[in-house]
């Protein structure tokens, strides 16, 4: 994609078709709302206008190509500190019209081939059901505008997936976009359980446990496709760009989807941020107001992959919307003192969570003695037997379970009380692992939907909040492979025990956790009790 250079005449940027530039293209325009929020009004004068006033690159602010300030630090609980390099400035708005004219030729060479690419792809896959993903971000509004220029409006459906973790500004913006395109077909997908409720039972998501992406981003859309089109073919356009992360940089513009016969199309994959913003200005597209406050990426209110910068903007402007999730992070870590919780959250320690909370216990235990294996699970026999059907036929006679797997018949016995005990003799390690996975699923399942949408035969359904396995189950075992432990919730809450940890598995539940001050005080006051508890 094209390099850029500053243009002092317009206070804007100019795309360069050749050569290199010292300016990375990951820039964003800055509006007066951001300057007001961070306190720049103490140092500069500026108009409160719709037009952007300057540019930001990696927290450094540029005015007419000159570095004039930098923002340092920040968190949910404090604003970034400002380093001002040029004081007493009067910021004039970017001359948007002139900037657009100066970039018109190159932008035409980018936009026209993209529109043609969209048209040709749709023509090639004309027998596919066509959808356009819309997130409420700048890339998705650009994609939507390109699509409606390239294709007849009755040939596709626009999908917005409401995760229930969106900021209120995004929800209102999406409503405005829907009203602004009355001739387009929009559909909103969402999970039936609000995300804040599953945070309580799954634990906060982390960089290791990304259960939220599966449950709230992928599942509702896939479920919609299955309900509406069965095994029909899906053509899905999205606004993914290579600039966003190294993994996407290796992608092709046409890729195979993970579900159904699905083709994913990434028309603006090669566009950089500068081109995206120039297109928005040239087409006079309405942007999500979050960008005007300085948020560079639209997404969930609280996310383990977000930067301190974004968190500081949310904390300064939308703290009341983030607070319920911050409370859950503190509660899950077992922190009752809010000052300690703020420090814990500010340091980002929750983002590296690899196991369950310090108050959680394992619900499944496997004991092996010579030729006998005992599986102890905090579940009911009814739930266990329902999940056991994914291996094969199941029959119960008193406390004896007869089931088939891989063409062989097996016998197990059970004892049902507060803890279900399954006893099986002479079982190989593969079968034992499968039975353990089934025990985990029956103990932890909250019918999140992951197994339901991954079943190729629609054999897994939800009834009265519980999972049912139908007779059309093909025993492919895909439902046992949705996570390392076969269940997203079980995987998120797993407890690390044993080894040389000597009880420190509680500390190890968090990467980079460190010892908390309260723990040290308790240790020195009563060491014996500290190690036991």
C-alpha cells in the first residue's frame, strides 16, 4: 500500500505512489472531543468543529507535520499525562477538501479496483448467499459503502453482531447507520444470554482464554446462518485489514471459512489507515463518535487485548459502562479492597489469566488403580448419560451403564450422590480421556452454544437450559474438541495442581501475577496457616 507524507499546506497527508516514508501509515485524525477530554485546552486554542484538527501516531500528536505533543501512560482509573512540545498554538482545522483533491488520483487507483474486485467475486459466487459484516468501526463503514456501490442492494444482507459488550455510542451509531441506508437489508444477531452473566460463570476472558470471541462473536452469526440456510453456501464480506496484526498480514483476500461451505472475502485487506480515513473524508461518511474521543479501535467495553490508551479513554468518558466488568475482574481474583483491585487491573495482570480463580475448585477428578479407573464428577447421572451418547448407543440397567464406542461395547458402573462416581475397568487411555471430557462437559456445561453450532448434523440442541443429544448424532466427536478440555467453561476455569508448586498454583493462575501486599502480610503474621490455605 502507499506511503504517506505530511502536507503542511492542508494540515493533512498526501499518499505517495513510490518511495519510502518516515511516517508509518497507522495514523488517525484527532478531533476536538479528544483534546477536551485529555485537557489540551490548557495549552492550545482550537475550534470545536466537525473537522479534525491534527493527527496522532503512536500517542504522538502532529500539527502541520510537526510533533507538538505526546500522551504518556493512562488506565481505566487515570488519564494519560501530557508532554507538550509546542505551547500557545491555535489549531486550525484540516483543509479536508483540498487534501481530498490532492489525493484524488491515487485514491481513484485504489478504490476503483476494489469496487471491481467486489463485483467480480460476487459474480463468480453468484449462487452463494451473500452477507456483509458490520461492526460499527471505520473499516466496516468503508466496506459497507464500497459494497453498496458495487452490488445491487437486494443481493446481500448486512449483519451486525451485538455482543452486548458494545459501548453505548456504538449501539446508537449502528442504529443511525441502519436508518441512513433504508434500502439495505440489515440483520442483528445476538446471544440470548447477556455477556456480563457469562463473565460470572466463565470468569473474565484473557489472552489465553478467549471464550468470549467464540460465544459472542462467532456463535450468534453461525447459528443465524444454520437456522436460515441450513447447509447453504455463504459468501461473507468483512473489513479485515492486514495492517491490524501480523497474522492478518499473511492472509489472502479470499479465504475459506471454518463453517459450512463458506467463502470469506476481505476487499480492503491491503488498505492502510491513511487510505481508510481519506476514503471516509472523500465520501463524507459518518463515523462512530468513539473515534472523536480518541479511541482507535471500536470493540468491546473491556477486552484483554486492548491497550492502556483505549482503557484510559473509556475510563475517562465511559467509566460507568466499564465498571460492572471491572468489578467482576476484581471478584474473580478474590480482591475485596478496591484500591488493590485498581492496581491489579491497571497493571493488566488479569489479562494473562491461565486458570480458574483462587476460590474455584476442580469439578472432575480421575483416579487410576491397576485395571480400574474412577471418574469423580460434580454432576448428575442424567447429564453424564446425555453427553455419553456422543460416543455411541447407551443403555442403563440399575447402576450399570452399557455403551458403545468405535464398534466395541463397554461396561461401567456408577454411584450417584452429591458427587457422581463412574467406575470402568480395563479401559485404554483414549477411552478414559474421552470419559473424562464427557464428565467435564456434564459438570461445567451452561449451554453456551459452542457445541450446538459445531455439530454438523444439528444433533445437539438446548432444552430448558440443558443440552440434549439427538438420535441423528454421527459420533464425530467434534463437540468434544471445542476446547482443550472439551468445554469452553471447563477450560477457562481449570485449576493447576501438583508438581513443585507447593500450593502456589493459586499465584500461577495469573501470568506476571506477583505477590500481593496482603498475601505477604498474612504470611508473616501466620506462616503455617498461609501455606495451608
